[in-house]
């Protein structure tokens, strides 16, 4: 399990995506419980390319590891980040 945990937190987003989609999402709840801290770390990050943050939230919600209030606060924080970045654009920049 240590290799999986370190692999989930790698900077290689494609590898992380493969691990989430092809491996962790297929596991039973008891195994997912062992990597829930890593999934929560991924969920808090912003991944606009492979959306590993959203995949980790999906896995956590599916097995009921995190309650809706925790997930909702992460999603609202992401919405604020995106809104702030978009507000920096002007018609001149577009």
C-alpha cells in the first residue's frame, strides 16, 4: 500500500489519473479507506487537465468516506479560485 499512496501523490498527473480511474475506483471500500487521506489531498488540489481532483471526490462520495458538507466546502473553494482567476481577464486580454 505505501507504493500506491506515494503514487497517488505524485506530480505526474497522468499516472495519478490512471491510478484513480483504473485502480482505486475499482477497489472495495475497505481498501479505499486506506488511501482516503491521499484522496482528500488530491481533492483539495486544482487539476484542470485530467480532473483527478474531481475523480477523487467521486470515489470518496461513492463509498461514503466523506460527507456532503466536506465535499461541498471543497467544491465551493474551487469555485472561488476559478472565479478569482476569471475576474482577472478584461476585454483587452481576451
